[in-house]
């Protein structure tokens, strides 16, 4: 039922009937569905979509995976199990205070520097395609899932421009959440 509902609400947002949406459009659809997911949870769901070279995902294919993840994220027993598992991982020496060996401040600094380097005008905004190129070539060596999650976190204006300082300041938390999910086995 959740999968069917997701296909329905994604298709309503698919104005041109292409069968594919950007991570930003899907983020807005999921937010407006009011499932009660946090920003981090929404980004972790969107990270699992497969995006084409234009940055679009076939939402019909993605809806099954998204429904499964959303169900797990909303299931209280699963969340209690996740919290206990993360606590046990931390107690056994797993360190989530860094991501790819970088602290929160370092992640923000690296991403800021890389995005500013691509911003020849110094405007504080980059087109989404430029943000994606920077993330793909980042010194952080981000996985496709991490890049997808970060791309979904971009705050974009109607012309496709992203204010990248917001992304840089929030990136660590998204990457940390994904690392926890991977360690726990939730993703």
C-alpha cells in the first residue's frame, strides 16, 4: 500500500509525465506526505535511488525500496533495535565522530573549499550539476549513496542553483547517519 501511495504522489509531481524526478522533487513529495521523517531520514531514503546522467530517478522503480525504508524508519521496534545496535557498536569501539577520517569541521571545510573552487564568480551558489561534479571528485571519496544523499540536501532555487554553504554545513550529519546505517546494516 505504501509503495502504491508513493508511486501515486510521485506521479502527481511528475508534471511532464517523464516517469522520473530529481532528488529535490522527490524530497519535496516525501516531505509533503508528512510521514514524520526527519531531514536525515529523508536524505537517507533518497540516497538509495538510482539516478541517471541527468540526475533523475525512475520513481516507479524506486518506490518499492523507498516504501521498505520508510516503513522501517517509522516502525518503533525497528528504531529501538537500531538505537541499541548503534549504542553497542559505539561501546565496542566503532567511532562515528569522524566520517572518512574527517571530523565535522574538516568535512565542512573540505566541501566548502571544493565548492568555492568551482564558484568562479564567488556568488555562493552553484548549479546542481556543478555541485554533483565537485562531490564526485571530492577528496572525501564519497560513495554514490553519499553523493545522492548530499544532492537531495541541496536547497535549490527554480533555476537549479544551490546555495552550497548550507549543504557544506549539514553534510557531516548526513554522512554520519549513512555511516551509522551502514554499520548497523540498515542500508
